[in-house]
C-alpha cells in the first residue's frame, strides 16, 4: 500500500485545523484517507499527517496542484511542505 507523509509548519494550529478539515472532500477525491494527524510535541506549529493512498496517480496530481498550494497558504502554512510518497 502507498502512503503519503506530509510535514509542514503552521502559524496558528487553531486557525489551520478548521481550514484543513474543510478540504476533506478534496482529499477523498484524490484517493487520500487520513490515518494520523500529529503535532510535534516540542513545536506545536509543526504538523505531520500520514495518509493512505488508494490511487497514486490522483494523489501525486493533487500533491503537485496549485489548488493545494493555495489552500495551504490560506490556512496559514508558513514553510514549504515536505511531502513523501512511501511504499
């Protein structure tokens, strides 16, 4: 099974989380299922998310999309996300 691991920092987790939640349908359409959403215990601004991937082609297109970049910026992501495709 393929997974995606995403790591990025956010300005304000309380502001970021509702924005993230509002995009659940887009993630589902891209074949992503959230398995874990974690915050760094030493830095609450760092978020790590693990997704199961049902369609790697759709997931890669979603990860590279300008839609996702814009949504992340609006939600308060403050750095370039690290996105890892894992098998």
